């Protein structure tokens, strides 16, 4: 059923997103700068006040070893990661500054031994952990480069699938860099890329979920969810389990469809009678599947647990966050947009503890910063902040220990590859040791 919207006339002017870079090498090691150091009041979505809760509670997670067992890319849940928690230096793979980096949600693809990233000249680069360039692939014509496409990537075995914001979809041989096929979609793509069995799944800017055959790039089916006039630049999320594709569209609807034929299984609207302006500003986190439930949050102070089978809401909690949560056994870790770490009971939705991880920053500074993403290790959380710093947070106490400066500006979420942490900034990929 179509929504009835209030009449709203808006004029939008979108600035082009461009990448302007050159390839580089890991630079010499650089020392990293370090900086030392019972209730929630909820008002409304625009006037949210959060205080620490049970801040002295020490978290105990039993049998942590089992929480490391295999991360399923299609579930989006990374659980606990093995990484070195004592970082002392960084290495850089440098390139020219990426323009409009704040609009880019970068993927760093790896097979465990090599990395793939795109440079500012829209060249696809594969390099090893010692920064030796293995191959370079130019994806675009001069005319296409003027549209400054951003890309999303996924890897399955030797198939590297790339979708972009001008509607092109590529299959690249990961070993050789050879293009196997490319197709042009009627609309730009605007989501994660997921590979499942012999199929590729991606959402376009009109909220259409499309399924392609991975061998030849033929479109097998499509599912049309509701389109909107105003387009959000927030990348939509996909998750897959047991032949069902779950995705979030730009209106906040969560939809489950059959992965084989695109038939609708269930649909859950999470926003009531939104006008176009609100749908444009809505930011939903990645969908995370754990066991029989799907978890996600948004910047409208809503955190959901939903049953995978029927789309029924298990529980809903007040957490204002649009970054991906992490589930470890019966605990959910989520960081609000104003810097509070929430620990939530996965089964009941009850908040166990809230701690202020931005306490290391002065009041004036923290007003202009937000968390970008985080990973969880055996003892610590590693959190990327929009001001170019990362925070080490003690997992058991929830207290911030150290702030480390990596850049003077925005950085990406952290990635863990071969027990090393990687972070992307506007002119380099950083490897932290």
C-alpha cells in the first residue's frame, strides 16, 4: 500500500562525489599520538538525553573462544575479532585525497593475503600486505569518471563483484584483475553487495532489489519496494540466511524475499507516515543476523530485534545509532551517535549497562564528532571517530582508556585482516601494528 505524504516542495542541490588519487606504497613507520585520559532520560527523537547506567558493572562473557568461530559475511555480524590490541605504529598505502570522502562508505576487500581498493583515478588496485602492487584495472571511461562513481564490493572465491553509483555492475577475476563481464542498470546502485550461492544481490536508488546470475551477469528477478522522490545517499543494507534475502530500503521498511524467485515473504514498516524530508534524513544501520533474529537501529532513536521467520518485533529499545551493532553470545554492543556504549541483553532487549566513551573529549569537541564504526576483541573495543581518532574501550568495564590520533579528518570503520587493523582515510589506507 502506498503511503500518503504531506505536500512538500523541496529543491536539492547535490554536489558531485569525486575521487582524485594516485597509487602509492606503504610509507615508513609513523609513531601514533595518544591522548590519556542509574537511568536513561528519553524525550523525543530530536531531544534525546542519555546518562550512564550501571556504569560500574563489570561484564563477564563466558566461553569467549566460541564467539570467534567463523564470521558469516552475509549475516553482517562480525562478533569478536582477533586483532593486536597494542598498537604502536601505522603504515600507509597513500593516494591523492578522495573528494567528498564523507559521502563514501568504503569497502576494503581481502582474501587474507591481498587487498583490493579503488584509487582516486577510479582504478581498481590489488596489492599485498607489503604494498607490492599486483595488478591495476581501469574500470571507467573518461566520460564515466566525470560522474565520480563510488563503489561497493564483495568477494566470493575468485569472483570480485563491484556495483557503483552510476548503475554499473562488474565481475572481476580476483587473481588476474581481468574483467569477466559488466552490465548497466537503469538506475544507480546504492547498497551493499551480497553474493549467495550462484547469485548477486544489490539494491538500486529506486529501492529495487535486483538479483543477477554470477556467471554471466543476467538479471534473474527484481523486487520493487516503494520508491521516493528524494534520494538518500545512505548505503542500504542486505543480509542473507537460508535462501531468504533481508533488506532495508530508504523508507526504513525491512523486507524479506525468497532468494530464488524474489517472492515477498514479509514486510515491516518501521516509520509511520513519514514525509519525504524525513525519509531523506533517515539513516539505518546495517542489518545484523544472529541465530533466528535480525537486529538494527537508526538515527530516530529506535533499536529493533525482529524474528527472521515472520517479521514480528521481538522488542524495541531507545538507542539513537546508525552504526552496525555487534552481537557476542547473549550481548549486543551498540554505540549511540553521541558516544554512549550500550550493552543490551539480546533476548529481552533490557539495557544492561551504558557508559560514556566520549569522556576523553572536551565538551566543545564532542559536540562535533560521532562514532563511525567499531570492532570487538577479547578485551577491548576499537572505535573509529569522525575526528580522525580511534578509542580503545575496555570490554568488561566499558570505560575509555586511550584516544589515538590517526588523521586530521574523517576515517572509516575499522577492518580486521589477518589479525591486523586497517582504517581508511581520505588519502590513505592505514595498517596499524
